[in-house]
C-alpha cells in the first residue's frame, strides 16, 4: 500500500469528549412487498388527523366500538355500505349529521358506486380513538376481522385486515403512505403465515405482528401515546417484561403497551420483577409478587405494569432491584425498601421487629421468612439526616449514595459486596437453612458507611459485587471477583473498595454490572479538524479516539480555544498545526518508525500528529478509483515491497491469462487471472509452478510486480521458495503473490466498469490510447 502524500496543514483541537453522544437510526425496511413508503419512517413524520375527523378521537369508548363491531359484522355486504346503511351503522343523533355526511364523502368519493367499506371506516376509528388503550385497540381489531366468528383470523381475512386498516387510516390521517395493492398485501400475508405453526391467526399472533413488524410499528408510533417507547424481550415466565397476553418468551424487542401515555426515565429489573420510573417521579412495577417485592401491599403477581400507590405522594429519583427486594430514593433523600428481608437487604434492622416486618411460611425449607409488603423508609438513614441521591442493589445487598458523596451499604456481605471489610464489627451471622451449618452468611442489618478517603458520584451493583465512580472520575470496585468481574486482573474478592488500575487515568462517566461482569463508560478524545485558512474549502469535522496515558492531566489543561478561520469555540487542551503521518506498512528493524526525510523533527514539534495505519494485517493492492482494497499473499521468494512508500504504478489486468509480457508489462503491476488450463489444479503444489512461470514472464516484460488470481475454491497460500538457485535468484527481482478468487473477481468487475466508462466518455467510442490499434485474427 503506498503512503498518501501529506495534506495541507489544517489545525486540530483535541479534548476528552464529555460522555457518549446520542444517535438516531432509521428503521430498516420491513418487507419488499410493502414498498419503501411503508418500510421507511419518512411519511409518518408529518402525519396529522384531518380536520373533520378530530371529533372521532374522543367520540367512542371501548364498549361503543365493540357494539359498532358487532353491528357491522351482522350486516350483509359490510364492505359496501350506501349512505342509508352507513347512517344506520352509526346510529347518531341529528346534530352529528353534517359530520356523518363528511365522513361518508371522505370514504366514498373515489369509488364509482359511492359506497363505504365499513371495515375500512371502523378499523380507522378504532385506531385513532383516544379513549381506548393500545392493547384494547388490537383486541377490538381482532374481533372485527374475525369475520366468521371462529375465534381466529384466516390468511384471507388477514389480507382484508391489512387492506382495510391501511386504506382507512390513509383517508383519516394526512401524511400516511398510500395503501399497497391487494397483491402486495397478499404476499405479506403469505410471508407472515409461513412463520406460524398454524394456518390461522390467534389474538397473540396478531399482537405479535402489530408490535414486532416495522410496518405496523410506524403506525403504532403515530396512533398511540407511547411517548418514550420502552421495549422488552427475553424470558417472561414471571411476568417481568410486563407484556400483554403474557408470552413466556419474547424473542425480539416489542413495546410495553401497558406503559402507554407514560414518559419513562429509567428501568430497574431482576429475574423476577421490573420497576419503571417515570419522568414525573412515579414508580410502576410488574412481575412476581412473591414476598411483596412489587410494593402493592400483597403477594399477587402483576402481569402488566401497575402504579405503586404507596409512593404516589413522593417524587422518586432513583430505583434499583435485587433478586427479591426493591429500593427507591425520593427527591427529599428518603430511601424506601420493600420485599424480602432474609439477608438484611432492606436495612430495617432485626426481622424480629413485627411493626415493620411480616412473616410467612417457607414451603421449601419448612421454616419462616420475613418480608415488607409496602415501600418503607429506612429510618437508620433518614432519621440520622443522611440524605440519599441514588440506590443500587446486588442480589441480596443494597447501597445508597448520599448528597455528601458517601456510600452506605447493608445486607449480605459474605463476599465483601458491602465493602465493609472482613472483620466488620456489625456483622451478624445468619443461616439460610438452620439445619445446614455451611449456609452461614455475614450480613449487615442496618446501613453502615463505607470508610473511604474519596467522595463518590455514582454507584452500581452486580450479582455479588459493587462499583462506584469517585469525584475524580475514577472507578472503584469491591465484592466477589470471579470471572474478573472487579477488573483487577485476577479473580480474588475485594472486601473494601479498590481502585481499578487499568482505568485509573481515564474519565469514567457511568458504570453498570451484571451477575459476573461489569461495563464502564469512559470519555473519548474528540479531535476537531479545521482548515488552516479561509482559502481552504473544508468544513470542520471531528474524529473520536480511545485515550491512553494521563487523561486526567489533559482534562485539567483544557481551556477555551478559537481555531483560526472558524467561528468555533472549543474547550481543548491542544490546538496546533496538523501533521498527517503514514506508518510503514511492514515493520523494518533497519529503519526508524518515523521517516526523517519525509517528516523532519522540526515539523513534528509543536504539532498534533495523526498517524494512519491499515485496519488489517497483510499486504493489499489499493486502486486510486476504489474505497476498498484487495488482499494479496506475498511470497518470501519474491522481492520485498518498500515498507514506507509501497509500490505505485499503473495496473495490468490479464483476463484468463491472455497477455504479451514484452508489450503489456513494462513498468506495471500485473494482476493475472488464472488461465483455463489451471482450472483443474486445486493444490498449492500443482499451482506453484504456474505462479512461478507467470512471475518470470512478467519479469521478462519488465513488470514491477506480479499477482496471480487463484482458481475458484482454492484457499490462499504462500508460494514456497523454488529449489533451483537460478529461479530463486530471478524471482528475488520482482514481488510475487497470489490473490483469492473472490477478491480477483471483484477487481475484474471494477476494472471492467472503468473500461466501459472510458469507452462511454470517448466521442466515437474509441479511447485515445487505443485508436492506433488494429484488429487481428488468430487461427
């Protein structure tokens, strides 16, 4: 690969980017049958209900729409209603007559017979209603298109459903895509039914299609009050996903329809339940109600999210979930806990306190266990004026971060997950099973402050370990270290907070943890490149890179910078001339890494250096007309390509091995397609003589390099050094290599395209450099 010449010297400012950025991805196309209009979100951004349909949004309740459904299905030819039948279907008072006339006109103006398809009208009315939750709308649609009242929808009925609802909504809402043809919709129906184990559609199947297909999700985003869409997927045996119709497993993400109308700020989940925190500070929960961990005052399961009424008078700012307990923090600094108390994870003291704890029989062990049914303030904190800002949970432990940057922990500390040391004086020894001595656990029944010389700003919990970020953006971990979860390079447990050395000088912004793994979000460098002066036509742009070294020092060195020839104001630690440098593509011990001839030391000093290198190892053929490269395997028997400059020259592509070395090869890089007689040779031993012979012919024609395209199905191999000294000496005068058949065919296709472009650009179809050629024939 040849090194690119250095560009003009723009300037660059570098700063550690303050956290991650947000992106917005365009949805992928759903199915070709639906066309680009339905697969893309472009249409739906300008969707608005037409003026004369505004009233229908609040006109009918769910029982009203159910009655209309029954009435329409009892009508004959319900897809062809004249004005009398249409008015009879609606049964509205005389005061609505003008509106009914307008609706009839909208749904019949493009039909020669001036009739309304009742299925189109009613399906659209169901979907635009603001009186009916989204899941109930889907249930009404299922009832409407179960035309023969069998409790299921056949394939032809599903096609009718697609046609009716897309056409009806297109009539009611401007900005939606035009409906597809019946043939297209029939193809979509067939494709969907081929994924089912049945030839009929159940209500759960319809719900699945409505919430999984990109086509329908565009409509749902317009016609619901989901606001910030929350998606869930995975195991749901304990109802922890909060999905309607309670599927035991959800294979792809789908919206949680039970949260329609809510703006969700954060989620906390465990294997048994989930907590949803809204932007207004309310908490909703769903899942298994065992030991009261949902906070509704009972032990009943909740299949869909339900408001935790006990917290309705508080504004909650943080929620966390353990295996069998839940935690919430209010804006006043109160810590609420509820659920199982068997490991002291609730922080309410001894479970013998019957004013706080309730007791129940444990059928598994034959004993009893303590729990708290409703969110209850941890008085050991709030009573001492310790105000919290955030909570985190391990499986059976809890942590609270205070306004002073302190962390209080309680619950199971057997593996050090509370960070209180191995000899904490407040430890209590409890037995998970009183009949088994080896089930002893060390627990803290009330919150205890972690002794640390730093202030913390964030805390997170994994299965049996915790993580925290201090006010200097450094990461600390403690607890069980199996599988390297603590990041200290070993699997040992840490019983007190320990600094994670590999991230010591990074800027850590956020941290989360799973059962036995951890993830930390750190800053990147942001390199902003601007033109060196106003005469350079280049807009500013930025690159991101993972920082190494003392990022903390560079952070402290940041100051406002105004790059020349721009109106930008950047907070950067360096701003200087840019030097764009190419690394040697092959290590060469005999030469320095930086070429002093090309990059004098005086040019590097006081500059910002951008060093380019290949993303992939190996040798590559790069054309000036492509953005992609072609891999070659160079032979050690051939000459070495210069490690700094590479080898640059025009290219010769010999189709099927047809070429004349003395005429075609002079000062060119020769790529030779394997001749037809090499097709039967499939091993390196059989092909090596062909490659060597080709290279020697190229050398005779004064070629600069020779690459041989292997036949189809032959793996790339290294051409071994020939045994003959004479041949070995001759090959050392030219670089020799092989190229895979796949890369060779892409190269052939590209060169063919370039040839066709040159022919098309020539006035008479004859490029200038071949006008003196004459056509000849060979017997």
